[in-house]
C-alpha cells in the first residue's frame, strides 16, 4: 500500500539528499516541491493517497521504525513522525493545486 511513499523516500531522501540543495537552505519541504515538479500527476496523487492512508491508520511512527530511510523527521525539528506526515500532506496538496 505504501509503494509510492517508499519510492519517494528512496529516490528523493537518499543518503546525500542534502547536497542537492547546496546554495539553498536544506529543507525537507524543498524535496516535496522537487518531487511534484519532477513526477507525473498520477505518481504525486499516489503519494498523497499513501500519506493520507498512513495518517488515517496512525502508521507514521511504524513506517519510520520499520524502514531504513536516510531521513529522520525528529532530526529536522519535527516533534513526531506524524507531524512530518501532516506537513508533507499539506505541502503536497498546496503544490498540486
């Protein structure tokens, strides 16, 4: 069910993702903007659906605990994994409208 989310994390939050943003403020929301700009609308919509499912089923912490992502929301100022998903969801919705 989270295939698009897993793809997003692996393709956009890879080990050296911060280096892509040299010269600009390293900000995880910039990664979301780049995703929307680079991917087709169907894939972006699938990511929104995955995030909505994760939030609706309270899976945010579990998703980060069971996967080895190169991004940890807690290290970027979020109080919880859920908060990051909520911010990501709102940012994606605002970018595709």
